[in-house]
C-alpha cells in the first residue's frame, strides 16, 4: 500500500517534469527563437560612430522644449476647453467670487495668495512672489510638488502643450495681459555649448597618432650607430 502511494507520487513528479520539458521543446519548435547575428541594436547611421555620438547631444535637449517655445504655438481656445477642469473650483470671470479656489481672472502677474478674504494654505502663503507663466506652469504640473500641504487638490496636467494652452487662455483673462517670455533667449545657448566638446575631442584624437609616428624615426636612429663601430673594430 505504502509503496504504491510512493510510486504514484514519484510517477506524478516524473510526468510533470517530462511534460514541462516536452512543452519547452514543442514551444521552441513552434516559435523558433531567432538568434541575432550581432548583439545589441543597430543605430540609424551607425556606420559613422562620430556622427552617432554627435547626434546624442543634439537630441537630448529636445524633450525640454522651453515654455516660451510652447507658449509661442499655444492655442487659447484649446486652453479654454482644457481649463474646464479648473472651473470645478475656480471662476475665470472678471470680479468673480471665490469657489473652492480663488478667482483666477488676471492671475498672471498677481502676487501669490493675494485674493482678500480667501483662506489660503500656509504653504501657498509662504511661497511668495508673483504668478509668472513659469510659476503657474510648475504649479499646474503638480501643485503638491510646488507647495507642500496645498489646498488645491488637483493632481496636475502632465501634458506640457496642454499646460501652455491653458496659460495662453489665462493670458487673455486680463485688462493688461502680461507678454509671453521670448523663445529666442532660452533656446540658443544649449546646442552651441554641446557642439564645442565634440569639436575639441576630434583634434585631440588626431593628435595622438602624431607622437607615435615621431617616435619611430627616433627608434631607428640608435640602430644605425651599431654597424658604424663594427667597421672601426675590424682594422
Ligand atoms: C479641486 C479644486 C481645484 C481644481 C480642479 C483647480 N484648483 Fe487651483 N486652487 C484650488 C485651491 C483650493 C487653491 C488654493 C490653494 C492653497 O491655498 O494652497 C487654488 C489655487 C490656485 C492658484 C493660486 C491663486 C492665487 O491667488 O494665488 C492658481 C494660479 C490656480 N489654482 C490655478 C488652477 C488652474 C489653472 C487649474 C486647472 C488646470 C486649477 N487651479 C484647478 C483648487 C483647485
């Protein structure tokens, strides 16, 4: 009785193991795993390694498109539609009353936490300064990241262009609209700086073989004096 139970268990284990192995063999046969000839990725334009490395610094600044550049192509009409999310808590009307949040007409250029009678959080009161486009952009990216313990329970707008559209809409809500920051100022210096190390590294590489070539004649020179003493020793 006991042996048969043990045998049954042993058989069950054996069948499971063989079954799993067979499954693996079968799966490999069906989905013949393709081996790569060369490990790694083939980069576009991989033939010239210098070109590939030069492309990296050029591509890097792209994700951080400046706010000024985004504002330059922002659409206030789209912003008005996206700002519907804000209207749950804010009014955009001139002279509008506070709701859950303070009224936002003319908020750009207004001192932070300055609507009389609105009970701001201590965190926002401590922030200081005026609401610039940059600051509101940071704020609506994630309010709780800019001001700890804020009362604005809005998770944030992750899309940079949508934020710029909303800012363009806020721009229209003013008697004296604050001009957008100029896109030219921020954009230019970055590519110029990244181009310089690439240019300096290239001459450095070409300079290295030169001393090696210069060393070869020097090594050949001591070889020639050797035959010279031998004729003198012969006579
Ligand atoms: C869930 C409600 C809610 C939503 C949604 C919301 N806010 Fe607010 N907002 C608040 C509250 C509450 C405050 C006050 C925050 C504090 O005191 O910490 C505030 C403060 C602000 C301030 C500072 C105003 C001042 O007088 O200093 C700005 C600017 C602002 N919100 C913009 C926005 C924008 C733009 C949106 C939409 C993208 C938005 N808010 C969505 C509730 C909200």
